[in-house]
């Protein structure tokens, strides 16, 4: 009888411990679902035949180094009909398929342009220039349907940094009803594919983000994506974390730092002007050093893991090394913010993944 009693007590004790452990686990901050890196220059870098090295100083393809470091999602920009074969449909399709084969998810940032789209540039594709609004809307639908059919990304970003709209002038923010029509058409087309692709709307910065997204409460999308660069969007990381929480709570959406970066040096590796080059552009606690770059990204990861309903983060320009040579005047303006040093060896910042 005493033996049965002891067994029962032990059984109840183990159940209690299990419950306590479950309670403790529920309070643990979850790891980011998305740990991303933009790799849009990778096809060109490969064509340059530059040899890259991993942290062990072994020659290794850039994509494999990223995957081994913990990157689980790659971001790729798509241009409609670029003048040069850069970010064009077939190149992006092949790269996306390769990434999927490696087990990586694809975040496709569709610029709906033949070239760079950002708050100051949202040029329509050349072959859409003289369309009526109805024809433009049909073109968005057909193009989006083709993307979903041929590339089928896990994440679809409708436009890039659309603070002032996209597909100008019809889709400019000053023509809000048309802008919303075009976004809604892209969103509905993604949904009708029957895929589980998550839809991202992307805004540069966070200071006026709430005001911006208030205009799109009737649009069907999943994730609020933000660009965050200290140079342009402020150096207070506490404000950034608070903004992520405010956006999620206000709109009931997940958030994502879709773009960020930081320098490991203020030096340069080609004759192309670098965007970051002076101390005043930095956050004081993160110097432009190898450790400073790593600690910055570790901080970004911590912020996204602790923020309310944040999906994760994605680094921009980590692949943009000086692949055109050290005398190039049309090379990289970002090589001092890349994930590889000037000897093409992977940097410790990759440990942040």
C-alpha cells in the first residue's frame, strides 16, 4: 500500500514539474521566424568569378555561407524589364528556385518598375507608360499572376518603400484611391493563386508609419515591413522597438525590419562613393568596426525578438562587395557594410543569425 502511495506522489510530482516547465517555456522570447538577407547582386557577383571565403577561410559560395550561418530567408528584388540583365524575371526565377532547393524561403520585393524604386523614385515600367488606369490595373494583375505562377515566393512585397506610392503618376500617394486600387489588385491576385504567400507592404522609416498605414486598413495584407537605417531614420533604437509594437497593436499585423545595415569600417574598397563614410552617421555605441557591425545586428535581432508580434529582420546589401574591382567608379557604394571584408572573407556579423 505504501509503495502504491509513493508511486502516486511521484507521478503527481512529475506532472507538476512538467506544468512548471511548460509555464516557463511560454515566457521564453521566441526566435525570429524570419532571419533574412538580401542577395539581389549574387548573380552578378558569381559572373565576376570572385572567390569568396567563409569564416574558416575556405572558398565557399555566398549562398551556402549564408545558409550555414543561419539565414533562413533570402530577399530578392525583381524589376520588370531592366536595361541590363540585372534583377530581371528569368534571373530572379532561377535564383529563387536555387534558394528553395537549399531549403531557404524567398522574399520577393517586386518594384513594379524597370529600375530602383524608393520614396523618391517610382517610375512605371517603360511598356506601361501610356496605359489608361484600367489598363495599368490589368497589367498589375497579369504581371502579379505570372510572378505567382512562375516564382511563387513565400513572401511577396508589393512595391518597395512605397511611402509616396508606386507606379507614378497614377499610383502616387496624392492619388490615394488609384494607389489603393493597384495594391488591392496585386493583393487579390496573390490570394487567388491559392498559395500561402504572405503579403508585405513596405515603408521606409517608422516616424510617420502609423499615419501611412491608417490609409490601408481595408487592404488585405499580412506584414508591415519597415526599412531602418540610422543615417536616415534616427539613431534611437528604443524608438524603433516602440514603433514596432505600436504598429502591431494598432493594425493587428506582424511587423518586419525588411531592410537594415551597418558598416564594419569607414574605409573603402573601390573608387565608388560609399553611402556611409563618417563618424557622425553612426550610432555612438556601435563603432564602424568588425565588432561594432556584429553588435549592431545582434541588437536589431534582440529588438525584433522582444517586440510585440515581430516576424523578424532582413539585412540589405550584405552581398554587395566590390566585385567590379578596386578601381571601379561604378562599383559598390556599400562594400563597407557587406558581410564579407575587403579580402572577401566572411565577417563575424554572420554570427548574429
